[in-house]
């Protein structure tokens, strides 16, 4: 995308956002990658050096929960070293503009949106900072403290697992329903840093489009979401989103 093409697209996107009454944002791994969070899905079919079935599935958990915790503790340690980037903060400013008519749906589990100051956030895939007891089902925010290979529930001493939606598991019904409602009722859907290939999250894009929303895509390059996008803003979200906010005034 040339500078002239990007500037023209930014102007058009700003006009749509100025006219919008409600905005929904869908974010994926791309926005966090700019902060230094490794993308979970690798081109070689491995997930940060491990097979998916070993570290991010119910079967992997049943086979070797210690390995699963080693994997997630490494991810937690990485997230502890990074900070939100200008793209995260631009979305905070966008939320400030729209208030209760704004919702941020994220596939990311790193918590960087909340750390940046976003408030209306739906973490549809869970959070690295939370644990869930496999016995009493209690969900606890443990921050990014070291948890070891076999953490126990402080309430019932049951085995804890990461509060993450693994492959083969369904999304939390209440959070997913709120995400679908937000996408179907918004005037503008902003798609940021997601390849739009992981379902059901990716289905929010056609849902919003069918309901008449303007879809604005912010990605390094074209993705599966591009076919639904009215406007494509191609470049690093940490650079593109602040420029878009500047044009909004």
C-alpha cells in the first residue's frame, strides 16, 4: 500500500467513524506481536515449539498437565516483560470517544488491552492471568506470578488449569453471546491484527457485514477478512491506528 493509498483510506475510515454511533473492534495476535508477544500459531505447524495437541488441548492436559503448565508459565513470563504499544492506546482513545457504544472483542489472552486502559473488553479465548479449578470451577486472577508445574486451588486444593479456551473447547456462552450482539448491532467493525481464520471468532466479521456495518480492516497485509472490508488500512497497527485517531480529531 503506497503512502497516498494509505492516506486516502485513512481519510475515508475517519469519515465513517465520525458518522458512526457505535463501534465494535475485533483484535488478534498481530496487535500484540508489535509489543513482542510471540504469535501462537507458527508457519511450521508448531505452537511456540510444541505440537498443539500437547499444550493447548484437553487431551494434552490429560496426558501431561506439567508440560502444559511449563508452556503457559513461559508465555506468562514473556507477557510480564512486554508493554502495550501505541495501537493498544489508540483503541483506548477510541473507547473514550464512544463510551458505552464501544466494545472490544479480543482473541488475545495476554491482557494488554486491559493493561493499556481499555474497559469494555471481551476476552473470548480467556486470559493468561487467570486460573480455573478443575474441581470447584473457581476462576481466580493470579496476575503473572510464577505458578509452578502443578498449582493447586487455594479454596479446595483441586488441580488448577489455565483459564484459556483450548482447541476443541467451546467459547464461554455468555461472553460469546455478548460479542455476537456487539458485532451485529455496531455501525462500524474495526478488524485489527487478526488473520480471521480462527473460528468462531472470525465469524464476527461476516455477521457485522450482513447487518450493515462498515468494516475497516487494519492489518499488515490482506487476510480472510479483506473480502468483507469496505476499507483496508495495511501496515503496522501501532502506526496506522494512531494516524486514524489523529484524523478523527
